[in-house]
């Protein structure tokens, strides 16, 4: 396992560099979404995925890759598909990590979660999770969490966006593999993390009660905790 984790961390450095460049290709959303997405992907493909200062994104992605690889390996033989689980689950988790880092960067800078990343990620994750034998649980959890966020969006559209609802489907799919407790932790944890961040802004007088901030990074941070912590 140590060698696999180390290799994942090294891969994470390159993945983080790619995610940073890809995220930079998405702006405020004033242009055509498909054209923007194609240009962003083409630009990211042309630039070598090499870490660049200040190395924060690359370092965080490397650490996340290492944690997720360790978590997947620790579940060897415990899910329905037996020995294939570590490889299939690792692939799914690492893909989710790259998508999550990219979405976090875009949301933090532009306050949007592009459909070009969230929507295709649903079938991609479904294919990657199929060999684990937990695809059914993942799909049901994704649908349930997306439905819950849809209700929240309907009740308070100023607090959540439709992008958050679509992201909830991905969070539910990934955490659903680890059980309902993980899904609940991801759902509740996102709001706790968001509330703590808002409280910090208020205490330091960097924001008011009417201030808004992107919620996607907190959803993804809570999802990471739900996957890594043994709560399933």
C-alpha cells in the first residue's frame, strides 16, 4: 500500500496542475458554454501538467489522491466485487477528486459550477463504479441527495444554485458507495463547514449577514471527509 499511495501522490501533482489550468479556462459564464468548455479543455491539453508556484492546488490534490488511494485499498475484499474493488474504486475516487478540485477552483473564483463538468461526470462515475458492485447504491444515493438539494433550492433559491443541485448528485454517488452514514455526513457536513466559514467572516468583519459565498467547495470538502472517515 505505501508504494501505491506514493504513486498516487505523484500522480496527484500532475492532476492538480491539470485541474488548475482547466479551471482557469472557465470564466463568469457570459459566453457560449460549449465553446467555453471546448476551449478550456483544449488549452489544458496543450499545457504540460507541471506544478507551478505557489503549488497549493498541486499539493492539495496530491494529498487527496494519497488519502483516497489509501481508503480504497483499505476496503480490499469488503465490497461485493472482491479483488477488483481497490482498482475500480480507486479509479472512481481519483476521477472524482480531479473533477472536484476543478469545480472548487471554478466555483470559488466565478461562483458557478459548469454543466460541462458536472453532467458528464455522472455517466463517467457510473462506468467506473460498476465493477465495485455498489453502482445501485451509488445511483440511489446520488438521486436522493440531488432531490434533497433540489428541495432546498426551491425553498431558498438565493442560498443555493442549480449547480449545487447537480453537484449533489455526484457527491451522493461517491459517498453512497460507503453507506448511508457517509451520505448523511456529506450532506450535513457541507452546511456545517459553510456555517463555520460564514461565522469566521462575520467575526473578522470581512462580510455581513447578506454576503454570499460559493457553496460547492464546502460540499466537496464534506464529501472528502465522508469518504475518508470510517462512518459507513
